[in-house]
């Protein structure tokens, strides 16, 4: 999922669940910052060491292209924060494949349901955890490692009519065929499916996964309903799930905001939020002016510390769950 969901949808769901505009912004910003929290300088640990001196234990939850290629910390990033393992199957690779409604996904939901408003970190815990929870719908069927299990065949999607072979051929023209190129390496995550899993408006399928086609807007709506129920319970309001009207508004956004550029989709979500398209109760100036800005976290020492506490807490929670299954793939240290 992209910023249009992790910030836009998450903000709307938080406001509908009766969180105020200020806390909703922190929840949504934390959710999106999981994607933006990456090492800006792969060749120096200076920033991390300075943060540790300030009592902040930085752990990255995303990677730039260089670190993906070199493999620097890939497991510590993609497995716990974007491809929560389903723990199903016989081999380690099979168990690392992300699944919605898996036992580990349900355990994460239960963990978030235990969040209380007297915990000063609650919006950061919700943002981080719900990012991972939401991604189990988008990234289902893929693992956060370089593995043959992530290969796909005959990828087709409905907006451009192009197959993955044509999509990748724009970038790779020195192989006998793009199919041969795909089979030459073990893809990381859903790279072999391009950006198909994260676009809410897309219908797509492969021969191996979703042979009958996957309508992303339906998956995203199902995720939204479950997330909304978690937010309602933590907010201490009646847990109803999404109303038919709310489902219709979300479906309209998921299906009709069609742009390959996720920033343009995000801008449309923000425009609709500012105009109160979502009929938020108690609509205020915070709603009229809300935008995503990572400095909301980074520029506030308390917020920054709280975010990284929750990033680390989530990491160790996932690590412990994997160790219970005799899967020892995550490193202990935050700085590597």
C-alpha cells in the first residue's frame, strides 16, 4: 500500500473512530512514516550514533534501492514491517510468505486491541502496527526475502493491458527475454509483480496467484473494516465496523482515484478530506489543513523517541514470534 492508503485512508478511519484530528494525524503519519523511515546515508552510521546518544534507538523500517540491492538488513526491514509472515507451510520460505488472516496477523490485531489511551505512545503504536496489519492484505502471497517463491508467471492487470514482460522490458534490454531475466534471480517481495499489489484501483492476476483475478479495492475495503474495528475499540466507542455509507465512500475512492503516481492519489485523498467528503463528525481546522509531513515526527524529540520505541517494540515482538517457530532470521541490533 502507498501513501494514499497509509496516510489518507488511515486518517479518515481514525477520525471516523472518534479520534481527534491531532491524534488521527499522528496515527496516520506514523503509519506512512514506516515507509519513509530509511537510512539516508548507507555508508555512515553517524546519524544513528547521534540518535543513540540522545536516547533514541533508531531502527529502519524501509530501504532505499541501494540497500535493497546490497541486501543490507533486508530481512530486518521487509519481514517485520511489510510482509508479516503467515507461518504456514513446511519450509522456512513458505512460512515467511505474508498471508491475511494468518495466525500471526490475528495476533498482531489482538496486540493492537490491547492498546489503551493511557499509554502515551498509543497513536504511534497504532500507526506502526496498523501499517503492518494493512499490508497483509496488499502483500499476501509474497515473502519479504529474496526467494524463488516470489516469482510470478503471466502477470496481467487491467489498466494498461501490459504484461509484466513488457513492463520490465523498458528497463532490461540485454537479456534474451524478460522471462529468462526473472528466472535468473530470486525476487524480493512483490517486485516481480511490479506495483500491482499496492494500487487500490487495480484488478490483476497471475497464473500462480489470484488465478481468478484480484480486485484490490475489495481487499483494501476488507482491510479497512478490520482496521476500523480495532480503532473503534481502542478509542472506547461502540464497535460497529464500517457503515454502508462509509464503505461506499471508501470504495469510490479506491476504485475511482486512478493514477500510477501514488502522490497524485494522495493529493486527491487530501483534497477530499479538506472538503469533508467523508462527513467527519466534529470537522475542524485540523481536518481542513491536514497533510502528511514526516517532520511531524522528526522535528519533535518526544514524538521521534516514541515512534522509534514502537518501531523497536514491534520488531522484537515479531522476532519473538518467529523464534517460537524456530525461524531465526532477524537481527538483534537496530544499527547494522
